[in-house]
C-alpha cells in the first residue's frame, strides 16, 4: 500500500476541516458539495474490502429519495448485500479522518481486518442520474471513487447509470460464478423478462389481453432503466412512464417516498378510476402502488400490502405443490398493525419485526427457506435458500399436472425476484404477474384488509442520540420516563400503538402512531411528539 501516493492524491479530494459524516442506514448522504473526499475514501475502502474478501465489491453513488442537490454513496458486499457493520464503522472513521491521519486510519483497518494487501481487488460502480448545476454530480463523484480505487492499485468496472438494485445484482452475479445470472444490464433484463413472460403466458391462454400499468419514475434513473427494459417484456405488460426526468426535478412532488408520506398521487400522473398506478423512488429500489376510486378518493397500497400479496401467493403455490417449506415474513415497527394481524391470522405465516433499514430485514429473511421482507415504504424482496431454489427447479421439471404447473410458476417467480436487494422494477413485475395469475383487480388487492389510520411525524431535537430504543425500536429505553409517558398516552385510544426512534438518515426523531380513527392517530402522534421534548 503506497501511503505516500494515497496522501498526495487525497489532497486533490481534500476533506473540509472538521466535517464529520457518518455511514448511516444507507451509507453517506448529504449535500453533494460535501462529498468529494468521501467518494475518494470510499474508493480506498472498497479496495480494502475487496482484498479482504477476495471478492468484487460494489460502490453505488446515489441519494435515493433525497432532494436533487444531495448525493450519497454506499458499498455493496459480495453477495449483493449491504456492507457488514464492522466495515460501516471503518467507513465512518476513514471519512472523518483529517488529511494527516489518513495513513494511520488506513493502516489500522488493514491490521484489524487482516487485509492481505497482495490480494487483487476488483470494484464495480454504478450511479444515479443526479446532475446539479455547478455542483458535483453523480458522474463527477463516481470519478472520485475511481481515483480512490486506482491509487490503491484496484481494478474496476464502471457500469455508469444503473438503478441501485441493478448494481446489487451485478455484484451478486460476479461473485456467484455465473450461478445467479449474467453481470450485465442485458443479462438482468433477460433474466427477469424471461421469467415474467413465462408467467404471463399462462394468463393469455385463459383469455386476458396485454396488461398495462402507469409508472411514476420520480424523474430518476428508474425511467431510463425501465425504458431500456420494457421492450424485453412488452408482450406481457405495457408500461406508461410518467416523471421520466425530461420535464421535472428528481423526487420533487413525485416518487414513492412522496406518495407514501403525503398519501397522495405524484405530480404529472394521469389517473383514471380503478387504474393501477405505481411509483418508484429516485434510485428505483422502492415501489408503492395506488389507484383512485370512482368517487376520486386516493388509495395507497404500500409495502405491507405488497408483502401480503406476495406471501399469500407463495403459500398457495407451496400448498398446490405439496411442499411444506418454512416461510417467514419480516417487517419493521412501521408496518401497519392490520397487515401484521392479517398475515398472522389469515395468511397464517409467522411475522418477525426488525430494526428499520433493509440490512436488518434482509438478514432476518435469510433464516427461512423462503423469507419475504418489506418496509412499509415499499423497499423489499423475497429470498429463497439455495436448497429451495434447486428443489423447486427440479420439481418444475419432474412434476406433472397441476402440481407441475404450480412448481413451474414458483420457479419463474424465484427468477423474477432480485434476491440481492429490493428492486422496484423486479417487484413491479412480480406484482403484475401475481395479479394477472390470480385475476385480481387493484381494488380487490387493496380490500384484503383495511389499514389502521396512522400518522408519522418528524421532530427536530437538540441531540437525537439521547433517544435509544429496544425491542426492534418499539420501546424507548432513554431518556428515562419517555416510554412510560408513551405507554400512558396509548391507553387513551383504541387499537393504539406508538413509538419514537432517531432517524438513521436525517437529523430528526421520527414518531409513529396508529389508532382506530385518523383523529386518534393524529392526536396520539402529536401528544407523543410533545413527550419527546
Ligand atoms: P430512517 O431515516 O432511519 O428512518 C429511512 C426509512 C427507512 C429506510 C432508510 C434508507 C422510514 C420510516 N425510514 O430511514 O425505512 O428506507 O430511510 O433509505 O421510512
Ligand atoms: Zn431508494
């Protein structure tokens, strides 16, 4: 490791003195103009992680649903997963080191993680479409990552524009020795589209014509990638793209985060009553569905209802095949109480709750033969153990009749999911396939259960770290007395549930409340927010 060369090169990407940023729930995220040094240093870190694991590591430049002037970066581990927690700490140390401390911090990571410096390193990069006038854009910031990779002698492949889940997929493919798929955009499009067309072929046989769906792409990378992919699956689904980035700003009044948090349609979407519409977020790793009814009322179908549709379908298929596999659903505390009850009592699947952030859900989901995980905001996927995948694919060839048909459906569903990360394009195709196969309208899907009225609030406090939680963030441990106050407030309302936690992506505290009426949910949230001060 030529530390002298690193230090020299680092001066080109000098860290503003005193600037401390933390590797949060989804990597580093802040105003794009404060990120150049972070990018260079994440290039360095990706090389060390690659040398340590002997695998390809991914670096994604994106700030997902944040405003356009922000940017961010996260590292992707060998199986397409989020970076391991101990390396998140290294990322924070490296990002916070003043120039003169850089050699010492790098050497400490090498020693602590027993990095073999003689090992070769390979890093792949992807980036979203962020371009900000007079400011570092995703493209420029990617160059700084490359600078960090090359100064440590790492090799790289820059995929350029990709959705976040596409980069996760590329990393997984490259490290699975071709088992998972071809590590190209073409390979991704072909794998998913082939599975989708196989699934929807069965539907056309029963007389249903080509389906269509309206997609709000948040003026982000999702629009480009969906346009690129649409011809591959056009015989099964036609997509009408809105907010494709040609007329509006990224995530501005549109996208999955806006629709979920504001509970209203995005700007620019033309909705006819009963039409299926969906929104991606800025880097296309989240999706929510919605429609408006004949009276013009807006109905949101969030990640919880997506998880319900998927897990009931998987359960039905297993029943038809005659396989009793261990299936589990993973949610966070933000999951609507009605969804948890429906999953447990009607679908009869075990439901688990983890801390917020997909890495927690993903790891829990890996414990099952089939693990379905979704955050209420629409980030999620399904994971199938390798043994299950092999077994189902064998049964798909061996079994005949209805059992064989169900096994082939499941085999294609497995291929249609992006098992490396939650993926708006892949999830959309899974949902469209399930709705088509089951002959469900969007209203019928929505009617599976009724969401409990709920309210989310953000409050700014002097130091959000004074709030710590336990029980998957559902109980406050500190400050003293806060949990007692929240518990007392909940007693005032019916079907009430409320919790607070410090955000991992913004300098705020989040409050969630649900109850049997919107008025109750609103006042409970408000009262809890007062208890936080
Ligand atoms: P924080 O800011 O830690 O609540 C938010 C979302 C997460 C996750 C991350 C990363 C909520 C309540 N929180 O985390 O679910 O998506 O951003 O993007 O939606
Ligand atoms: Zn995102």
